[in-house]
């Protein structure tokens, strides 16, 4: 039975580039995430959640509009949505008299628009490499300067120099430089500013997007998190050594990055150092997510607040000796998602195939807003019910001409090489880490033919 709209607060915790399996509640052999485990124990953990597109900006545009890039038109990080006033979640909620707030990374364009936030504490990026206002109009940079929290260097200059190292010193690009102490780190700042709002600056009902910059590179965090995972004793991911010879999409899109690292002499020790930094970043975020959850409880809002945790996209996290994000392998597009609703039982794991795009309808439905006809988004709240037997079976991903279809435990990837379509197919129930491309395996001929027809059609209609 559908429950009545309850006008609850909504805490939307969004991270950036968080690999799907880096949660201890999912049995990760290394990463410790006690606070996200705690959230999962009081909510529903969606084990098969995917993002809609790449990279950060377009992925967030899809979350906030409930549409794929063919509708919102944001196809890269610095392309504006079109129309530039396409409505987003906070605008719908503000019209319903919600108090709306952002802390941290938004990354929607055009830049100069309030996007429906009454409280707008934005820090899209601390560097100027791509667009100057990212840093010059960053609330975090303003905080650092106001508090003299980076006394030995100009923070924008140092962040910008780190970001400029992609081709000259990729290790520095990935790890970065610790420019300040933990008390003034961007993760700490995001949590503290969010807690200030929860502690009394927001009128109920409210919507707060607490948006962490990490674990997006630079991965390196202050000392206790930097040293939390010992690289020398760190196991490499199971998918680190997966073969790539049967993967035309990998060889088109990612091989040159891998070859470049091989040419620079990267060995397993280097990869372990990077993974230790990435895992430490995740555990630091987990710690400060816990502080935000504590603030909700301390203010007696736990029973009045829906909490959603997810990421805009994943990180290869060592899959095929790769990092960052892009094409549709599991490390890149499979993301963590937890929804905790106080009116529904906790401690559940749901295997439905869902998408970050579905959070648009999930949030709007809970706040009494009408879903626009153009949205390709599904309300996930019915899946939280203790008696629910419904399952979502499929979803899609699109980045430029590259598309992916996940249907049950089958996954079909499509791209173009020399203007001709190429495909990869995986049975994730047997090869969850995509070790072997089974596109030519006759065992799967019928399901591949069916899915290929669906994916080709979907690709054409989403150009």
C-alpha cells in the first residue's frame, strides 16, 4: 500500500567517483566504512545501482533533472544544460515551500544560477584549470583564506599545479598535495558546514545536498587517513589483472592510459600507493558522513528525515590497471546507493537494477511534486517496503556514442570504431568483474540478439 506524503526532510549525501564495492558492508577486503554500514543497517542498500552518464557535470545533471544527456544537453563537464533554466530538484522543492541548501560540489552549468538553493555554499573545484570561477568563487577557498588555513602556499595555485600534472606527473595528479590539516580539509569543511545548517539554520521541511568532492582525485588526505592503509600490505583488486585482449571498447578508450603508465615504469607498488590513498579518502569521507548523521540524531530529526547516499559515478579503482571513470565497465558506472526512509524497515539489501536518474522521481514523489513527462526516472520508495516483491530489471547508460544496457544480471556495452558498432557482453552473475567478454559465446546468442536490438534502438532514440 502506498504511504501518504509525509513532508519529511531530505538529506542527500552525494560523493564523487566512489567505486561501488568500496563498502565494508559489501565485504570489501580492505576498506572500512563503519558509518555508511550504519546507514545501510537502518535503510536499504541497492547492490545494483548505476549512473546515467559521464563525467561529473553531466552525471549530476541527470540526477537533478531525471533525464539523459539527449534531454539536458550537458555532455561534458563545462557544457551548459539546454535550456539553461531546465528545472532541477531544489527548484521543485522550493516551490513546495522546502528550505533548500547546498554544501560542496554542484558542478551544474551554467555556473551563475542558484538552482533553487536558498542556502548556496558551493565549491565546485579548488583549481582554475578548466574554468576560473570554479576556484575564484569557491566557498571553500574563501574559507581557507579567511582562516589562514593554508599559510605556506596560495591554495588555488597549489591545487591548480597539482591538477596540471596529468601528463607530466600522473602520480602527483592522482594523489595531490596535502595543502592543509584535517581540521581545514575540504571533506571536513563540507561536513561542518552541513552540520551548521542542520543545527538550526534550516526551516523544516528541508532539503540539504551535502556534496563531497572526494574520493575524486586528488586522493591524498591528511596524515591519519593517508596512513590508514599500508600500501606494502594492500591486496590488489581482483579485477586488476583481468585480460583486455578481448575488449575492443577498453582498447579504444583506455589502453593508451595503461600503456603510458607501463612506459613510465609503474609497478604494483605504485598502484598500491594510489589505492591506499583512494581507500583512505573513502574512510575519511565515511568518518565525516558519520558526523552529519550524528547531527541529524542530536537534533531529534532522525525520524523526520529521509537520507540518501550515492555517488555521481564510480572509479575503475584498479580494474584493468585503470583509474578515473569513463566507459561502462563496472568500476566506472556501478555506484553505491543507500536510501534510508524512517517509515520503512532497515537492514535490507535490494538487487533491483536501478539508476541515479531514479533519485529525481524518488525525491519529488516524497515531497508531493509532479514528475514532468520528459523524465526517464522511477520512484524507488516502493522497493523499500518489507513486503515488496517488485524488482526493477534494467537500466541504461550513455556517454556520447557509447551506451550500455544492464538487464537482470546481463550487461551489453556498445561503442563505435571506424563508424561501425562494436559490442561487449558480460554475464555479471558469473563474471561480476568482467574478466571475459562473452559476446561471441554461443551460449548467450539468444539473449545477446534480444538485448542488442533493444540497445541499438535505445541508442538511436537518445542521440
